[in-house]
C-alpha cells in the first residue's frame, strides 16, 4: 500500500497537532499565536508530503529524518510499534529510507514494513530474496529495496 499525498498530509498534521501544538497551546494558556502556527503547519505539510513521496532521494531523506526526530524524540533509537509501519508515514519511510536508525531489523519489523508475516520474511531470506544481517535479522536497505522493486512492478 503506497500512501497518497492526502493521507500522508493528514497524518503529518494530526501528529504535529497532538505531539507539538496541543502541548504548546496548554503551556501558553491558549495564546492565539498557536492558531498561526497551525496555519503554517497545514501549508507546510503538503510540501513535506510531496518531498517525501516524490522528491529527490537526498531531499526526501532530509524531510523524513527531520520529521521523525521532531515527532518521535528519544534518547534511544527509533523503535515504533509494528503497526506504525502500516501508516502512510511508516510506509513512505520504509520505501524511501528503510529503517531510519537501524542497519538491520528483526523479521517482525521487516514483515511489518513489507506488509507480510514474519514467516514470509524468513522464507524470503532463506531463498536469498532478502539479505540477512550478520548479527541477525535482515538488512534495512534490503527491505527498502524490495519495496521499491514491488512499486516498480505495480507501476
């Protein structure tokens, strides 16, 4: 499932509202300046989504990394729940960069990224269709490459 721009725009706006603007609005006691920030986010979300979906590799990577680091701040590595990979943002991240902070991913994460079962990932790895990582799991780049190959076969 490749996300349409509008689904991705909607998810970006919702995440920014929930994770950034709503807490800021509470902190500033409902100050009206937040309304102008919401307008800017609505305008910019379209540009971000377009760059993520159809921008050059370097531009898409830059927007994706900025979005992930801003919306999911942590002292540890980025480790979203498995169902996150099926969201419009998760799908575009998987397709454009693979896992943004991991060289390898578990079979469960690879399955979530690809939309198949863990057993399906095991079968692909056993048949040499998905490169294994020396320390376990599969290469994140191999998952991304498989998604790109599937996208060109569907087009």
